[in-house]
């Protein structure tokens, strides 16, 4: 009598698409979405649904962006698109860096000192929701009109939200990590450098991305309030001269640069906090 032996092969796990295929797919969808939008925009102007004098079509705006005519001002105040972009990026970088570092210091103090937590946290919670635009008149009155005013507006826009976000991330750290560190007789400095700060790295990078959007909008608002340089200044001057192609070029530049910087921050966050997954 023979025995039938049933052999079971281990299930074959389906291959998951590589990250390169995911990236390619996302890129194709991105290109398709923008192609549809640009096509609809051009069509709407050509058939008369939109006024091309107010909203120039892509066939006018895109060539204008690379024509060398995208400039505003006269004499020493004459500014081109690339120059305006670099000035704005320098301002937003300075304000974002200063605001993020100050927010980290405040978050550490709030976490470490209960008295400061009770004093500082309510103030930050009250000031954080204030729009950066609301700070512009105060900033001009205190600092004056100039690039420093725009940097300070960015600083204020970043400080409140980053402080609350980092403080919440520090409070959400798994207590077991801290208990293990204490049992290993780690010093306070070691706990901060090897436990707390690495633990909040993913949340900090996400907060930095969100803070960048606020900083990007804040610096443009500051530049539109009397500063004679930067993308915000270029757009407001183009609007006053009714140079709508230049206005659209400025708006598209704001969106494109914001998208690129956000992608770079996302990649940076994955590189430094990928261990959390």
C-alpha cells in the first residue's frame, strides 16, 4: 500500500514594483496632470472663455519666461527673474533656519522646565495662529522697509508652528526609550543626543516641510509691502504696470520652486529618518 505524500510548496510572494517604477509612475501622472491643465488653459483662452489679456495663455507665458524680458524696475532697481528668485530664496532660507533653530530651543526648554512650559506654551499657542501678513505692519514699524523685514516676517511665521510641532513630538516619545536610557545611566546630554532628538527626526522633517510653505508665503507677503527686490516685489510691480505675462511667470515660478524645495526636503527627511519605518 503506497502512501500519497502531499507536498506543499511555499507560497510565491508576488514581486512588488521597485521604487524606481513607483517614481516613474508618479512622474508620468505628474506630467499628465500638468499637460491636461496647460491644454485646458490654452484652449479656454483660444475659444474665448478666458480673457487672454488678464490670463495670458501658456503659448504667451512660457516663451516670455525665457525671452530675457522678464524684468521690472529701472536703473539700479532693475531686477530680472533669476535675480529676484535668488534674493527671495536667501531671505526665506535665513528666516526658516533662524525660526527652526529658535523653535527647537523653545521646544527643549518647554520639555525640560515645567515652569517655562506653563509660561511659554500658552503664549506660543496664542501667537502661532496669527497670519504672517498681519505681522507686516508691525515689522515695518519696528525694523523698517528692507530685506531684514522680510526675513523677520518669515522668522515669526515659522517660530510658532515649529515650536508647537516639536514640543508635541517630544511629548510623544515612547517612555520606554527614556526608561532604558536612564537604566543605562545615560547623562541628560546623551539622552537628548541619542534618544530624544533622533526619535523626533521624522516629525521634525515633516514640520520643516510644512513650515517651508508658511515661510514661502510669508516672504512673498513681506516683499509686496514696499521692499524693492524679490519675487513678491516683481509680481506687484508687474501688476501695477499691467504686465500680466510677467505676473503669470512670477506665479508659476513661485509654484515650481516651492514644489522642488518640498521634494528636496522630502528626500532629505527619508534619508535621515528612514530608520523609523
